[in-house]
C-alpha cells in the first residue's frame, strides 16, 4: 500500500500532472537558428518598425512591414529557413531569454503577451534579440 501511495504522489507531483512548464531547455542550435534570430533582429531595426499589438497573425505585419516580436521571428524563419517551426531552437531561445524581463507581463503566450504589454519597450525587444544571438553564438562554438 505504501508503494502505491508513493507512486501516486510522484505521479501527481510530476511537471506534466501539475501543469508546470515541461519545455525542453536543452536546445541544440545550428547556423540556421542564428541566422533566423539575426534576420528577425534586422527586421525590427527601428522602433517605427515595431507592431506593439501582436495577434500572432503575421500576414498583416509582413504586408505593412511593421512587426511584433513573434512576427519578426516568423518572418526571419520564412526568409532564412523557408518555413516556420513553432518550437525551433531559434524561437525557444528568444522565449527563454525574455523570461528574465517578463516581470509579470505574460499570461498565456510569452512572445505576444510580452510584446503587447504596456511596460515592454523597444529597447527591451532589442536586448532580448542581442542576448539570444549571443547565447546561440556561444553554444555554437
């Protein structure tokens, strides 16, 4: 009986059962990941290029050449890799990097919520890109 309790307890306390974040943080990068982030960083070269009201639908961002953080990464993925993969290491490292600056700004979707939050600044967006690029470069060495 005691072992059944232990198994039940451990099962209920695992990240999957408790709803905790279970994302793989052991990212394996390639040169394409670096190029995607660099392209997204270039797409958002100026504050006037930043779309502060992300809806995670990027066709209008691309058409208007005004990009949210998510849509800049989406466009970078399309431009560099020819497709978009939601959990690609390039996307994940940006998500993980912005967690340092999250400060209660994220409810459901990290990239969208953080981009849209009134406290998020364009300089913070650029900082997250720069730090993500440096992390990928460091890991590729």
